[in-house]
């Protein structure tokens, strides 16, 4: 049986060169970077070099990089740290309705602790209107946090315009760029982003390591205590093998992004075209153009997304759904709901995320497999049968009907 991985939005396989770069720091250079002896100095050298490589890839200064355990910790440090540091100025935070839970849950906790929270709406493609942000900023606004690209539907936000709006108003701007690094060009030298979160395992690096970029001059409070590591912002002995892996991965991921993204976009567009043309009553979610090169999110009407996932897995295809099974109940995606989708359609959503190594043959096999799964599952759906009868009746009567294919 074929094994096809189409869940790169969840995690990516570590590149062989990344693993190779990490191995010496498990075996030979295992010292604590805070130690003064030669073992410690070797580890410290690796830490400093990794920070420089990471900063270079982002177009920032090494001292503006704080290594964390991943994107979730980086988001928490950015949001809670800025709110704490600027508490005397105000406690108003702005975010969007389609953020990852690492942001949404954090700002909700801050609201429970007395912060004022504004959640901006999005259009049907999942995009925040910069005018909405401009109107929402108040004198007591201390932070705006809006993601660069959505993890579910792949929509890329107008981050530069959003960031410039905040800069004009004197408000710090944070972006969760976990899905964006390595997929779209992002040079922080020209974009006034104040804080940016990233996670290595999304761009072919190891799990359990991430970073927060904090532009010089941005005030940030501490969340943890116990040591002077990472400018006293993230105490604890540094995970040198993982940090080395992150640096190697981001160095590789940010080289020739247009070329690598173009190759994946070809696969993405073929997958979208075949899905919409070969399977009835399917719609594409997210922006048709301003989206991540490897992201395909569709809603298959009259079918539950979880059923499709199980069928795909049985046929060797790894994907993910826009719904989450929580406490025994199927909960519709908050992202799709924010885009105006009804519960029933949202439950039929499926995310297929392509990456390096996927092929045209895998795309075609996936479409064929998915078509068979949809046909089988819809064969048990009275709703779909009624829908087809109505469509056939309209066609027989010469009526023009709107379809969800385009």
C-alpha cells in the first residue's frame, strides 16, 4: 500500500542535513553553554552561531532572537510579556477570529485577568480588513496579534499593511508566523513587525524548539524565572542540539523560497483543480490566490470530514480535518465558522498540506482515492440523494444553477 504524507501543516519530516547537524551535539559537544570549561565553550559557540544564522535568515540582529520550546511558548511570551510590560499604559489587546488556539486561548486568559479584548472579524476568505484594525486601535491598546498565514485554510494576511498601521499608531505588533516561515518570503528588515513567533518542526527542523523575534526597543516582561539564559527571558539550560537543528533548518528553508514554493504551488493547483472538477459539491476554503503554496482546504458537502480522514488513512494517505474531536463531540472549526460557513459544511472540511517530496502521481492517487471515499459515504446520505434529485430536476427544466465547484 502507498504511504503518502499530506499533513505538512501539522509537522514536517526533519531534513537529513538537519539531523546530521544535530548529532555531534548529542555525542561530542554535550556541554552546558553556561560552563566556563572547554566543553561549555563548545556548546556556547554553537548557541551563538545558531542565533546568528537564525537572525540572518529573518533579516534581524542576533540579540533580537529568544529561543523557546516552540511556537506556543513564543506566542505566550509575546502576548503575556508585552501586556505585563505595558500595563501602566493600558490593557487593551486586539486579535483576529481565525488565530491558532495558542494565541486565542492566551488572549482569552488575559481577558479573564482584566484585559479588554477586541476580536476582529474576517471576510469569507479569512482576511482581516486593515481598516477594521485601524478603527479598533484605542489609546489604551498595548498589543495587536494577528497571524501571518492561517494554519487551517492557508490564507495569507496583509501583514505588512497591518504592521504599518500599528507602527503609525505606536502599538506593538506581534505575528504568529509558524506556518509561514520557509513558505513565503518574510524579511523583517523592511516590515515593521515588533514580535514574531516561529517553530522549527514546521520547516523540516526538530520538534520542541522555536523562537521569538523581539525587535530592539520592544518592552517585554518575563513569564519564567530561575536563570539568566536567553537575556533572562527564558531561563533554563539551552537545548543545544535542537537549537542547532532549528538554525540549520531555517537556513535551508529560507534559501530560494520563490523557487521551492513555485514547485509546491504547481502540485497544490493541480490538486485543487482535480478536486473541484472530479468531485461533486466541493468548495475551496481560504483565499484562492493569497494562500500558502502547499495548503489545500476543501469542504465536501454531505460528508463528515472525520469519515474522509479515516478512509484516506486506510488507503495510506495522511491528512487532517478542520474539525476537532473534543470530549466525545465533533466541534466545527472556529476558522471556517469565522469565515461565515455553516456547521454542516464545516464538518465536511478536509486539509491536505503538501511539502517537499510530494509528487504529481501522489496528487492524482489522492484525488482518485478521495473520490471513491466520497462516493461511498454519500451513497448512505439521504441529504445528498435529495440534493442530486433537485440538481437533476433543475437541469431537466433548463434552469441554470450555482454549484460549489467554482
